[in-house]
C-alpha cells in the first residue's frame, strides 16, 4: 500500500502537468430573429452588419478550434447543409431560396449572423449542434400553484420575472449596439437573477407531498445538462479553444457546470470583444 501511495505521489506532478484544459468562450445570446416578436422593439439586422463583422473578427482572433451552436443535435446534417449554402453565398440568398424568406431562423438567427460568420473567417468546415429539446411542464406548475392556492408565491414569481422581462425590453429600447447587448446578456447580474429565481421561487411550488415545482426546475436543469453533455462528448484534447453560442438562460446554467468541470477553463467575452 505504501509503495502504491509513493508511486502516485511521484507521478502526480507529471499528471498535473500533462492535463490540458479546454478553454471555453461561452457567449450567452438573445435570439436575433425573435427580438421584434418577443419584445416588441425594432431590430434591423441590415443596419448591424458592420458591427457584427467587427465582433466576429475579435472572436475569430481567439481562434476557436470548434464552434458549438444551439441547433438540435439530431439535425446536425441540416446544420451542415445550411452552412455549406452559406459558404457558397454569404448573403444567405441560397438559404432563402431553399427555406423561404419568412423562415428567419435559417437566415437571421445568431447562428448564421454570428456563428457562421466566425466559422467562415476561420475556414471551418462545420459547426457543432448541441441543443436537446424537451417539453416544458409549464401547465403542471401553474396548475399546482392554483390547486394549492400559492397566491403570494405566484405574485413573487410574477414580480421577479416581470422585472427580468422589463429589464430586457428596456435594454433593447435604449441600446442599439449588439456588443453592448451581448455584454448585458453575459453579465453576472443577469446570470445570478436567472439562476436564483428558479431555486428561490419555482422550486417551492406544490404542497408538502407535491413536487411540481422541483420537477419544473429539474427539467430545466435536465435540458441544460444534456446540452452540456453533448458539448463534452464532442470535445477532443486537441480542442484547445472552443466557442459556444447559446441562449442566455442556458448560458446561466452552463456557468455553474463550467465552474465544476475540472477539464474546462472559462474565457470571459469582455477579454476578447472591446
């Protein structure tokens, strides 16, 4: 036993030296193509192409070896085809011809406008899908609140997330810069508000024998865990630097996972985008 312990103590510095972490630039985003429909504010991407190109240049300088985007992982082939069309025509006209002008998720989302742009600058051949969709049990939690007459809790939830929603709307109304919007959606303040709201409020929904709230929160964690797992499974030791583009709500959950992942080193957006 002593010999084994001595051996482990001798090689541990070697192991520690040889373990190389994957650096991850986690960019929490808003969904570019849904800004007007979700928040009722004008968001003209045509006017933001120059800034998007500047942001893409700065992130490309980080030289990510892989770019992960919030696209359903079972539709990797579709993502590949979409990117190949973009490589043939950066104006995305070929994409519009195939999917239709009204299908803005194929042309105006952060995946094409930022992810594809960065990948093209780096001569990447593909981007990596990692989204995992599950039904959200919204009806379950609302029914439980009503059934157990948790009026005060409902009011607290409405106030907390109402303030969150209004903060986003106010930001879009007063901020025209995509860079500043990304800084807002990647702020520690917003991350904390998102993470604490689910545990502090939703987790309490239900009676002593009814765990509707905990189930609701667990499904949110489940989706984030599955998505993060899909990223981990597609990483190789040679992937020194990776970029992950994902909705800010997911990014808030990912931050907790990254802090507990011994193989990952976090890179802050503000250290690259100026």
